[in-house]
C-alpha cells in the first residue's frame, strides 16, 4: 500500500480509505493509494508553510541549485526503477517510460542551473531615486498533475517552482501516483528539507478541490481538461490566487505539397501514437495539401497498418490506454465517425499477447473529416488521426485555427517565406517547422492560447510565472 508523503514522511490518510491501483495492460489491481481528504491537504499545506518560513526561504539560490542537481543525479541513478514503476502504473512501453524518467533528470538539471540566474532589474527614474525590482517566490505552490506524463509534468512544474524558491504541495492524478511518491522520497534522501515537496493522493473532486480552495496555497499549476481548468480558475479567483493552466489541444500538422514527406511521415505518426495518443500536444489533425492528399494518405495508411499495440512490457509501438473509461471515450468517437460516414483509411493491430482485460485501442487513421465534426474539434486523447485536405495557404490557416484550442502546430514546407507566414498566422503557443516537438526540449517555453490555457511552463520563462515582481524605490536625495 502506498502512503502520502508529507514533510519527508510516509503518512496514511486521515480518511482511512484507499483507491485501487490498476495495471492498464491487464486491467488488474496491483496496489493501493490513499483516498485523501481536505484534512490531509491542510496537513500538507501546513508542513509546506512551516518549511518555507523556517527553512526554504533562507536557502540561497545557489544552494537550491545544488539540491536540484543532486536530485537530478539521484533520479538518474534510479531511472530504471522509476521507468518500471511508470510502466506498470500508466501502461507506457519501456522506451517511453525510460524517456520520461530521463526527461525528469533533465528538468531537474536545467532548473538547478537556472536558480541563481533569476535576476531583477534597475529602472532609470527621477533624480534622487534608485529603483530596482526583485523576483520573489509566491511561497506555497499547489500542483495538480495529470496521469499521462506524471514524471515529466512534475519536472517542469515542481522543478520550476522549487528553483524559483517555492515549496510545493502536489496532487497527482489518482491513476498515476506511484512514480511521484518515489521521487519525493528520493528528494528527501538528497537533502530537501521536510515540507519542501509534499505528495497527497486522491480523487480530483475531493483532494484537488481542497487544494485549489486552500487559503494557504499561493499559486496553482494545473494541467488537465478545459472544464476542470475553468473550475480551478473560478475557485482561485475567489481569493485572487494566480494560476498557470495547460488545458490540452487539437493540434494540426500542416503538410504542403513541397514538404519532405520522408521526414514528415514518421513524425506525423509518432505525434499521434506516442503514449497511445494520450498527449495534450498530440498532432491529432493532419491537414494535407490537396495536390498530395491521396498519395500521402496511402503512405500514411500503410505505415498505420504496421503499428503494433500490446502490453507495456513488450515495448511495442503503442501500449494500452490508461483506464477503461478512456478506452470507452475513444470508442465513442470512432462510433460517431462511423455513424457520420467518415471513412477509415487504416488501423494498426493489437497483438495476440494483449490480455482481453487490458485497455487497448488500435491506432486509427480517418479521412475527409468535416471541420465541424467533434473529431476535428475535441480531444480524443487516443491514437486517432483525422485527415482533411486544404486548397491553399489561406485555407490551411483557416482549418488550423478552426478549433477552440491553440497549443501546438506543425508546418511542413521547404518554402522559407511560407514557414514564417504560417508561424505568424497559426494561433498556438508553439509552432514547429519541419519537425514536431523538437525532441521535447525542456528549454522550450510551453503553453497555449485560447482554450489551451495560459501561462508558460518549461524553459526559463516558467520561472517568471513561479515568482512575483516587487518594485523597490529608494529616495536618497
């Protein structure tokens, strides 16, 4: 049984209740986590506040950096262990789970080096005054982390908050807690003070709600659905608590006739099947120049047919979805497509070794998807790629921007002028030209526009959101 981790100690919930932990590869229960409540959140916030006031606020930026570097090294030592935990808890194929663990290493390493680079400014002002600005931490930050990339999102969120001088209370998704509990234990081993990192597990409507409402939380970082993001904003607004929101996307891959298709095709496929399509920045729409629409669909279809789906331990192209309800969600989208007469081009194959009790979905390529259909408008959060054609550059921009989301976009063209035009005209937080994701670089600010949220995580820009600016004006005559 897994316990909460509060003030560097494994702690049972005051509720005395637990939640089963299910392996997505076979649908079987293999562990339990705490079904925590508002009292547990209060205990964690109290521990965090004590840590901040008595210890962490007095630790120099350089020392924070040294601790984060030690944690980075410790996570690297335990990367295989963490990957194995993530694999069973989330259903990630081995290579994806290991990549997530190594990304966590890099996040801590990056923010370790950034701690003492967060500077204020001096401002020219009237004679007799000296004016300067300081970057100060919020204090206690709350982090609500989803189940699709727990380690990576912990790294970009909590890593940035700690680097900026905050302490954190973390509520992971009930479907994916185990790796983060272990990381918090490793942080204590390398010397993080009690209360700097606190993990409280449980359901969103119980623990997440209590965290968002707690008056001791000074900033909230949330990654999840737009609907829950709206609730977080409303709750936080009642006490004027700042928030950073990353709320998903319906990201387009825009392929012009002059694109390098040999380079584009593998990235287009990976962008929708990575993590079984359960990725906020998944390239879930492919917009194809009508001049190459049919031949490119044929090539994509052949590639889809070669994709294999199975248990995480087999390390195939695609693992299971996180839970049965997510599997049903994908099935509902595909059923709607069938009713609407949307043609299916190709599907991957679920291997015979996949247990019937696992939560599997074959990667599916659909064509001629109407721009108003929910497949073109809403997140499926599964390995389903919707294809549509465009006439010219203006039409491509129109289609790309025709959703409420604006997180990521990919543009494939050899025309240099078009590359810049498209980058300016497409409404999204990130635009990738002749690539998609840039290898997931931790240095690259990440966040969206429109219903994809606001604020930025990753990169140095994230540190600005985890601080507040103080202006100091000194009159000296």
